């Protein structure tokens, strides 16, 4: 249960971060950390802190969940500073299509980025 809480909270932080930018327009790189901190605080309030703060697996060994969430968000901010802000045009975008009569596939796209026409497919973010 704690791992699903952890993953859902991390997902919500990034969703809130990009939703804010989509609604309010681009922000200066110097404001990324402040916005992420705001999203961090808002998202952890929506989950059971006890579960979030339990030991959580990481590639570097088990870590306290809150500490690991902070590391993940810092790594994401570092990625944005190095590669620039993606052109996010949607978060949690629903889709639905029929693959054959009576068989419908539906789901949500976590983050939808617009890349330049003819752009390098390798630059599409996978978050």
C-alpha cells in the first residue's frame, strides 16, 4: 500500500507542476524550485503521511519516502534545467478508441508534449 501511495503522490506533484504552467503561462527557470516546493507540499497533504514516510525502495537502497520524493523532484528540476521545459499541452489526457467492434481501449496519458514538426523523436520526454 505504501508504494502505491508513494507513486501516486510523486505523480500528482508533477501533474500539479505542469498544470500550473499550462494555466498560468511559462515561468522563469529561477521559479521552478519554488513552484515544485508548492506542489510538493500540496500533494503530500492529499496522502497518508505515515505511508509516504515509510522506507521505500530506490536504486541506491531503501530510503525514507519523503526524502526520496524530494530527491526525485530535485532530479526532475535538474533535468528541466539541463534540457529545458518541455512544451506540455496536457496532463491526464483521456483517450479512447475501438480496436474491433465491441473492444474499446481507453486510458489516460500522464503528460502530453508538443514537439516541433519533424522534431527528433528521441527528445520526447518519458515521465
